[in-house]
C-alpha cells in the first residue's frame, strides 16, 4: 500500500512539474532584465590670461563675452561632469551632474545664487518605432555648440551660445525619425533656463528642430524657440522672445570641416523703456552669424578658427542693460584654437581670442562692462586640458 501511495505521489509530482514548467518559463520571460547603467563624465580645467586686463575692471562679468572661462589669471575648473545613463528595453533615463568654479551653468541665471554642483540634465525617454518621447530637464537644442567644451571646435563658447539662446530647458519633447536622413522634434518647456512656471515666467516656451543629413558631406539644421526670455541679462525677463536659426555643416574631406550658424530673433515689448530710445517700442530684433573652420593637421593635432558678429540695434537681449536700457549693442570675436590629443581621452589646447563689444556706440562704464581702460577691444589667451571618460 505504501509503495502504491509513493508511486502515485511521484506521478503527481511529475505531472505538476510538467504543467508548472511552462508557466514558470513564461513568468521568467515576462520579468524584464535589470536596467543597465553606464557612467560617463569629464574634467576640464583652464588658465586664461587677459592681456587688456578688462576682467579686473568689469565686476560681475569677468572676461568680456566669455561664458565659462571668464576668470582671469586663475587656475580654474571649466567643467567637472558626471553622467549616469540607465537603459531597460525601449526606456532610458539620464542624470547629469555638473560643477564649475566661475559660473552657474545658467541654472539660476537671474538670482545670483551661489555656485556648486548643479543638475544639468535629468530626463527619461521612451522609444517606440520611429517615435521618441522625452520628459524632464535637458540641454538646449539650439546652437552649433554644446555645454561640454571638448565636444566643440573651440574651447571658449561663442557670443551666440552665450547671449542669444537658452542653455537648458525643462519640459517635454517628441521626436520623429522620418527616415535615416531626416528627423523632426517638437518642444514644450517652462521657459529659458527655468525649472518652474512662476508668476514672473508663466507662459510656456515652444520650439522645434528639423535636421536633414542628405549625405556624408552636408548637414542642415533648422531650429526655433519662442517664449519668455528668462536670460541672465534680460532687461524685462518675461518679455516674449523668439529665435530662428540655420546651421549648415560641410565636410568635404576627413581633414576639413566647416559650419555656418546664423540666427535672427526678436522680443515683443509694447511698453515704455529707459535709455536714449524713449516712448513705446512694440518689438526689437537682433541677428548674429558665426563661421567655423577646422583642419586636422595630424591624427593628434587640429586647428579651429571661429569668427562671428552679433548685432542688437535696440538691445533686445539686454546685454549690459543696467543704465543703458534699449540701446544698440554690437559684438564681434575671432578665436583660434590649437588642440593636441595626448591620448584618445586626454586633450589639451592653446587658444587665442579677440573680442570687440560696444553699447550705444561707446564702451560701457565700470560696473556695466568696463572692457579695458576705455577700449572696446579685448585679447585673451587660454591654456586648457580635459579628460573625457
């Protein structure tokens, strides 16, 4: 009898295992794998010498027209960055932390908050077919340059990157890869360098990007942004500001590459403003263009030249606005950068830069941009090194 019971028990166990095995397999298959996490980053340090000493006579602005290498005569951290990327199936998330000695990455551009570690990016994305949805904080889609200097042709950033566009946005974007050569992206955000829609910056900012790469030689990008101009130097922060941009890239050989970045923008005002221009101004506009050229001298050496001009006839951008109101601004610069790749991850560069800026046809006074003892000219040299991992 006991043998019969044992036999039946073994048979029942075998049947149960046979039935449960497919169910367990399905359950295991339905359980997604743990996200894969990668860590990237960089350390970027520099020393800039200002031959015209304008940084020391320009309180609050540093080296004129230079965004993140504005410190003169100081061993400085241009950017220390750590980026965490997690991926699981079609979903991914990014958290990017950044630190600088002499700037705030535009995180709190109008508050004067202290420096420190900032959350430059924090977003999640989901891709299905040709569509990608992203939500959170992400760096700007505008401009030819990016935040990380080693990814640009030149070490210092252009006037267009510094004065005319946001550095980061917080909101959502939807991208469609029409085909391998064409993509379209739409953006809806809380503003320019603004994490919350407060009473002062209540309107939404909208933007778009169309990127077309017809072949390996040419690439064209059309960008646009429209919303409250929450910029560092804005005269009236919540005025509606818009910028349209064309970026054309041309790489005829593996050694040569050229880029044209052209912008036209404006700001809706509609109220009385201070300064030489009085009365009611309903709108103000500005334009700028930057031309880049880069040549690979050898596998580990390159030279890059950038020339640009920015004109703002009514100072819609509010550059050096204190005491000037809506008055004409004109800025030009030329930059030559020689870069040496010591290793694939470690580069060093020597850069010379010339800047020229005037407001209302004259040089601003101390406290509002005293450039160099009454001269609108500035000459700087920068030695930098960066390690990317």
